[in-house]
């Protein structure tokens, strides 16, 4: 018996030893031209279960004691932080196969601590990036400052897993979204999505949300927001389960756009894909992404709640970043209730507009009616839209969704002021034909999808009374005597300056004959001479002088604009200096420039532009592929019948689900537990029953009264055999069915 036990112990010990990961020595390190040649030492390394850290001779064998705090780090702490992400990504979520027979299961991920060598080689300097060695094992290259918490490390580790997808799970030309431009933007957004799986507090951070809420009308995979486009992935995770996001990487094919991967894996047509993506877009006004990051740890918070919290912080502490949050329509000349999206606002492929509406009907039920008509002549092959209404509560959480609309026509929805605070119209660009765009192809080469609206019994954002427009900004200030716009008591604005009734000056000094017009915001800096800030432009701590114009949706943070320079469109400029007759517009983000020219895109070799290259409006890169359009006539936009404020109780006051989008099951498929989430718009009894596919009723999951709000019910289905099951949720006369798969 003792001998048998001894054999078991020996066997287990040997098996454990075999399973231990080993160190991989990259072939690159033996190349004299490689930056790490003769620079890696066993005396300057630290190993954990899944990682090995190497550092340079500058910080010595004990980097925790190094004199420069910026380069000081504790190897064990860095490794422990990485192991936390490893547990979440691999042990819990199984993103990469970690079996001992795989590269990932054999070798430890290599971490190179950058800026720690006594060397002038710039290749040994970096902040945080990821790659691989010898096409065998993933690697990270991080500055000690990037290791202080799990934020940067979890993001970069996600990149190493993307590399391992291409090396191990999905090798081949163009697989795992590698080697072609139009998938490149997915890497950064997905890495931030993964970070949220490990660290709930980074479900959203102000540095990404500030960018997203200003650019969500851009193409979804635009490089102008490729770090911030990951809200879609929360929606996919909710609908399909986390494993679907793994499958996207493991099963992508050559030159496939990530949205086309979703389309193929789901078996969608393009029209069905657009319907699916509409469900995500409609969630944006309330950031209604209810999936929990780890229900075993936290059963009350979710991704959407974190995003709303970050948004409220931005609104309070950095309100300038909300200037593009809501779409501002342009009124058609000669009309009182007909509007269109101008070039700055028209959504690009899979982009969206969120338009707050302010009902004018009396009473507690305020019915809004719109007529929608898209300009299909602009891009006749691709042009398509989805649109609908959303109502939210005072705290910003969701109340109700309208049905989805996808053709030109009329639609109505009612704001119930007793329980709801806001009503929004969401318009999503839904291309009928998918188009791939090269990286940073730029604004003139991205298709736009303009449309027009006729709005009855409500005014859209920017047309409510001036005192109500962006009223959250207007505290501790006064109306300017020349124009009636709002000026903070922290700002100095001369009497000669014009501040329009909807404009806001929050801080700074404005003098001379400067004009702050329309919806413009000034938040610090110095503006003088004949400078004009107009449209929906935002200027923050910048200097404007002479006869410059900053207009459209332009964003100017720091730096200066002088002479006759014109900053316009959706340009976003940070700390640059612009002079002469420079024109910066489109979606450009460029550095300082005073060489006359027209700059409408980020300089990139594929679009033929370099910094401040002086190319003019006629250059090929600046020719807009979107033709101009003529506004529809009043007759074309007329309502079929005159809208009234009368409310149909049957239509407008459904007790629960306005559409099947309001019921979600995740993860789906599942191997153990599911969460059932639905929207309850009034206190009422809800019954949820479980059926098999033969129609046999197996269980009643819940049968009780629920309060108003989004309800989440966990259900342990580990006892179910593998197969497809049906959930039936019933409230009053409303019944919605939803299936899920038990694996």
C-alpha cells in the first residue's frame, strides 16, 4: 500500500513538473543587429508561473531600490499584477488555449522592462506595447511607469493574446485581424474591452469616453476613436456570451472586417447585421449595457453603470468634452420644423446621432411625432438607416425603447413625465453594402449618410429656449450685455465682444471685436482682435487672434490660431500653433502648421499626406466622395395627417417589453448559469417559465411583482442536459419568447 501511494506521489510530482512553463529564448537575441543582443542577463530577471520579466543594467539587480522613482519597480509586484489578468483572461474566460501542448502552455510570456538599460539605442525606449518573439510566444515591452496598476498591463497583455491568436489559434494570411488596414482599429478597442473583464473600474475611463461621445457619428472603425469603440463589444457579450468574442479572433478569415466576422458567425445578411447593430446603438443615450463583469464578485454593478458614472464625472469636471455629445440639426431655410444633418454631423458607416427632443405638448404624457427621410441620392448603393426613440429616467438609466424603424416614414413616441425625464431620437447609419476603408483614409473618403426630419410637438437640441440649452453649464455667471449669451463670473469678456444667446464663455479673456456665436463654447484662453468662434466649436485654453475663424464641430485645446487661419469641420487639435491662411477641417488631427494648405485628414502614407505639406483643396486627398444634396421640399416632408398630442394608451403605455431587444440572456450559449435581464416600466407581476423545444414546461423561474427598472435574474441551469431551451416572459397580455443553448 505504501509503495502504491509513493508511486502516485511520484507520478503527480512528475506530471506537475511537466506542466510547468519554461523560458523561451528568442532567436532574435542572438542577432547582433537586435536591440537586446548581449543585453539580457539571468541576474536581471524574475519568473512567475506564467511570466518572465527582464530588465536592463541601468537599474541593477534590485530595481526596487533604484534611485530614480520613475524607473523603480518591484518585479514580483509587476508579475503578480499580470497574473491577475492571466487568471481572468485564461483561467476564467479561456481566451487562449493554455494546454501544455501549445506554445502558450509551454512558455512564459516575456516582459521587457524598457528604459532600464544604459544604452542610447532608442529601440530600448517605450512606454507600453506588445508583440511576440520568434513567432512563438507573446511579449510585452513596458516602461516601469506603465506597471503601477493593472490598467496599462491588462491592456497590453490583451494585445499579447491577440498575437497568440495569430500564432497559435488562427495562423495564416490575414487571420486574427492581422495584416490589413480595415481591421487594425479593432486591436485597441478590443484590448480596452478585455481590460474591463479584469478590472471593472476600467469598464470606461474619462480619457476614452471623452473621445467617444465626441466622435460616435464617425465610422465605427475610424482611427479617430479606435481606443474607444468598445461599447459594441459589451453588447455582443451580453447577447452572445464572452466566448463569441474569442471566436471572432479564433475564426476570423483573411481580410475580414470585425463586423463582417459577426455577420458570418451569426449567419446574418447585411440587413440582419444592421438590425443587430441597431440594438447596440439604441443603448447609447443611457449607456444601457447591463452585463456584469463578474457576478460571483459583484451582483449589483455592471459595465453600463460604470460608464454612466464616468460620464457624470466628465459632465461635472470637464463639461467641454460634452460639446459634441448630442447632434445639433440644421433647420431648413424657410421652414419652422424641418431639419437636416449637415456635413459635420451626418453619420458615417455604422455611426450614430443622438438627438434630445423637448416635447411641447401639455400634460404628463407628451407625444412626439417625426417624419424621417434619408438622402439616398448621396450614396445610393450603400445608403441605409435605422432609427427609433429612447426614454430615460432622471438618473440617466433607461426607461423604454421604441420599435426599430428602417424605412422612410412617420413615427411617434410618448414621454411619460411622471416616471421619465428625457426622450431621445437615435439615428444609426446602416449601410446596405459593407465597405472596407484603409487606415486613416480621412474624412473626404468616408461615406456619409445625411437625412432630414420633420418634428411635431417637440423641438430638437439647440432649438429649446436659450436659457435651457446646456443649462448644466450655467451657474455662477450672468448674461452678456452684447448678445445675451452666458458668461461665467470666472471669465473676463469686454463689452465690445458679441456673445450669442446660445453661446457660453466659461473661462478666459475675450476682448476686441471677437465674436462667440451660435452654440460655441469658450473654456479658458485668450481671444482677441476679430476672431470668431461659431457653430458648435469648442475652444479650451487656446489663444485666438487677428481674423481667425474656429467653427463647425472644431475642437481647439491649447495652442494658438492667428492671421486668417480657419479651423472647422470635426477637426481636433491639441496644443498646436496654426497661422497664415491654413485651413484645418474634416476629421484632421495635426500638429502645428503655418504653411497655407487644406488639411482634412490625419497625415498617413496611405492618404498621401504628411505634416503641414501645403497641399490645397484640389489635391486628390481632399476631394470629397460624398456629393452635395438638395433639401427636400416641404411637400416631400409633409405629414400624412396633422400630428396631435393625443396619446393612445394601448400603444404608448405598454407595461413592459416594447420589443424583444428588452429581454436578454447571457451568456448564451452557457455551460452553467445564465442571467435574464429585462426592462420593467411599471410595477407589475412578471412570470418567467422554462420550456424545452418540445414545448414541455420544465420550471417557473420567477412569478412575482417587480418594481420599475432593469431587472436581472440569475438562473442555475447546470442541471439541464445539452440542448436548446425557451424562456417565456409574461407581463399582463405581453409575452416575449427567447431561446438559449445549454452546452
